[in-house]
């Protein structure tokens, strides 16, 4: 493709709106042509705010529109499989927020549809595009810490979703830890071969999660193909901010990526030290969301492979599905 990529955004919640705003004003080579949301008032409001001429409530309006080149799917996870298959059959290129689908069986059907239609599909694991994580991957790949032996990731968030979200989210391992499973593969440059997961409800106020088979804190043990080990800590109960970090121990050193600091400013006063903490994921990964979308559009314009494809999406999903089963069955699961 050599012309601007005409895009439609499907799903206009908080993250969907950010993607729409980025495409409308920050992404080179892209044009926001249509926005879709099941709540008509929301679709109309976003269209007005972003000065988009067309809006609607039915995704088919985008799939059947010959003036749309690519769709950006930011709808609930439970809808991804059907949306992706319809988009592929309509010949649309696809950007889909993680996870690619809710089950591996659905992912297989999506992959078959994408391959048959010969369209590009990028999965939205934005951490891969964060400059710090991208630099970490480059340094590991060039051998700066020798052979990677151990991976450790921390994802702590104090934002507890409401019960209606928990009921359809797929659980903490699919909804949250899957980011760490993907970045583990990205940084270690190898696949995971076995998984064991445990979890607990640590806050009394979160007991409603038990009804949906979910927890507010989880731990996942990973084994990689080389024999390297990994651990992923996941929680929804951090009272102090949004804490995302990773560490890789190698034969010749250790690499740490991620920081809690919002600004590189430290105040020393009256025997105390303070600095601002990052409070949410938009603050932490604002630029990563822009970079991943720019690279998706660049891939379409250049006819080059996307940087995080359906196979990456499926492999992260396999780990998340295995972790969920491991947690429920209390056993290690081989992949």
C-alpha cells in the first residue's frame, strides 16, 4: 500500500478512545475514517471530539465498508474471535488488543482465517514497543549479559476492576499476567515449555472474585526450552502505584528494566526522601501505544511483517491458558 491507511476503531472504552485519538492525530500514514461502539451516544461523542465523519454501533458497518483498509479491535476479549474472523473474511487488516482471543481453539480458527485472507494482523502487546523494553531486548540479544538464565517479572496494580469485568475477563492470568508471558518470550528469545501457577485473594473486599474463579494475586513459575527459569508476580492490590518491572539474570550479568518513577526528580528533606510514582498504565506506556500503532501502519504501508503477529498472540495465550489450568488443578502443566 502506498496511500494513507483508512482505519476504523471498534470499541470506544478508555483504551479504544486512546487508540482512536492516536490514529486521528499522531500516527503518520493513517486516517481515522470511522468509529464504532455499541452505545450510540458514545460513538457520536467520540466522532465529534475527534472530528470523524462516520460512526456507528455495529462492527459490520466497518467490515462491509470498502473505504476501510484496517480495523482496530478494542472490544471485550470474549468478542475477539468472532470479530477477527469477520474482519479477515472482509479483507481488512487487523490490529487487536491483547489477548488475541479467549481460548487457544479460537486462536487457531483466527489464524486460519487470517492466513486464508492473506491479511496482516498485529496483537497489541505494547510492552514490546516501550523504548526501555525494546532496548533491553537489543542488549540481551547482543550478549551484554551472556546467556540468559533466569527471568523475573512484577506486575502490580492497585486498580481492582468491578465484578462485571471480572466475570468476563478470563481471570488474572489471561487478563494481566499475559503481558509478562509475552515479554518473557520477547526478552528471553525462546518459548516456555512448562507452567505452574498459584493464586490467592488477599483483600477481604475482593472476595467476590472467588465466585468467578479469580484471584487478586498470582504467581507463575515458568520453564523455558533451554532450561532457563522464570517467575511472574501478578497482583491487583498494590496501594502505592502502577509497578511494572522485569529482571533477567545471565551468565555474565543482570539486566533490569522498568521504574516506578514518573519523573527523574528526587526530594531530600527532613531525613526523608520522596519522588513521584507512576499511578496508571496510560502514564507508564503512553509512548508504547503510539509506537506500536505507528509500526502497524508502517507495516501496512511497506507490506512488511508486523512486529507482534498472530503466532506471538497464540503463544502468549497458550501460557496464560496453561497457567489458569495449573492454578485450578494445582499442578504443573507441560506445553
